[in-house]
């Protein structure tokens, strides 16, 4: 077990619940003695939130600004001045739009902190535990990285938190390649190539199913630690998922990124709230994905489709009609880069443009997908 002076241990997780997110964050950092972990007051510190798409944090997809403000406040009071925020949205969305809708433009002005848009950064190739990956240049200028992910579900990888949040530090072209490689292996190797020095997890209202939000589940919890694999394993427990079912988590542990040994973790709650039995976590993805043939799809495209399927299912159930989308459409829906150059009946996105019925876009908008599928159901 590695111990850094008086700061928290690698197998330790600190958790706090409440509604004053800024004060809760500061309390976590004080308890963790983050300043001692960083050490040198001249360190170049980067804050990495999750701004996956243009939506407010209350929607369940993006990191609350109050947490970031709490980290900046704590650091400034302890003499750390070189702080920047680094992030990029998913393919198909502009980071500038995401930061503005989530309130980061106001945050950066009020706290005089620069925001570095990784979509505009050049990149370099790094050997990440045997896999060569393209990483944004700005990462090389960081001495201490504080990851601030949102704990939420994901329509392809089951969950997303500490490890997957690092995708915001790679260029869009590399993000597409990650999907062509199946996501899990490159995510694990990226975690081996970019060190997370400290993590503060936004578990305030993350969507338990969809990466881009829409169905927030309020928990009003923030937790923190130093081991990204352990924190993701803990996140699986919160989301009522089996960590062994999250491929990149198992692979990252095998690469030595961290430990999945949650049984021997020291979990400390800084208050007595939220310690009782929580409501079961709803999971919609498995039932909805049965209607889809997904091959190497990008998160933005697949993430646009799944909420539409949930909307259609809800509409059908309200009318008392049975929900069987493949039967209603006469076939399954195809989506993903793996369908490029191939033919079929029903396809979503630019990669399936050779299909008989196709809606283009990279990614197509949710309303467009809804209208497209609704017309096909009527035709069928």
C-alpha cells in the first residue's frame, strides 16, 4: 500500500452527500489533504470535467460547475495558481457549445481560469502500455491531472466514469478509431498512458443509462479518490452493475492502472446521509438494444438512437400495444462504422447510407431519427 504523507491511501474512497456542491467538494479535498499530494505550488494543474454534449448538468450528462469551482477555490487558497480546464465534446458536438450550455464560460470568467478546447489541439503519438494512441499535446504540459467525471450509464460500455472520461483528451479522429476497435481495449490502454493524479466524481444526478443524459437519477453525492479503477468499480456498485461486465475496467486492472478489489477498499462517508438503502437503479439499455445491430458505432450516433427507442416504446405502451420493434419495422436497425459499404434494410447515420431505408448525419439528430422510425413503423 502506497501512502503519501498524511494524504489519503490508494484504497480509500471519500464520499459526501448534500446539496451545497461547492462546500461538499472543498470538504472532500480538505479531508484528502489534496495540497500535500500535489506538493509543489508551481505545479501545472489541469481539471478534466465531462462535457460530452451540449446540455446542463441537471440533465445528467455533464459535470456540475460547482464541483469545479470548489476545486479551484480550494487550490487557490493553498497557493496553487497555474490551473486550467481541459476537455472536448464527443464527435458531432462542438466543445464551445457544451461549455456554454453547461455554464463553463461563466465559470472561467468568474475564476479567471483558461479553458483549453481539445478539439482545437494538435496531438502526438504515445505508447500506452503497448498500444500507440494519439493524445492531445496539452496533456504533455500538465504536472497534476484532476479528473472530474460524471458517474452514469453508457449504451455501449454499460458505464462511464473515471477511465472513459479520459477520451476527452484525445482528438476526434482518434475517438472514431476507438469505436472501430471496440472501445474497451483502447480505453484501458489510454488509462495506462495518461495518469490521473486525483479524481472527484460527480454522482449528483448522472443518467444511469445514457451517456448524454435525459433521465437524471438524483443522488446528490460526490466521491473522491486516487485509484481510477477502484472508483469505477465502486461506481458499478452504485449503478447496480457487475464490474466484471465492464470490459475496459477488467483490462485496465490487468495493465496495472489500478485495483478492482472493492472488498478491501476503505470507504468513508463524511456525513450520515445517504447511508441507507437506495432505490433500485433502472436499466433500459439491454431491452432497447435488442432491436439494434450495432457494429463499431460512435457514442454520439448510438446515444442519439437509444433515447428515441425509449420514447417510442413509451408511446406504444401507453396505447396498450405490444412493443416489439423488429416486428413493427420488419427488421432490426443497423448502426455503426462496421456497416460502411454494406447494404441492408434499415440504417441510422452516414455509415449506412447504402441501406434501403436510411437517415444520414454524423450523428443524425434525435428528432430526425424519431420521425424516420415513426414513418417506417406506419409504412410497415
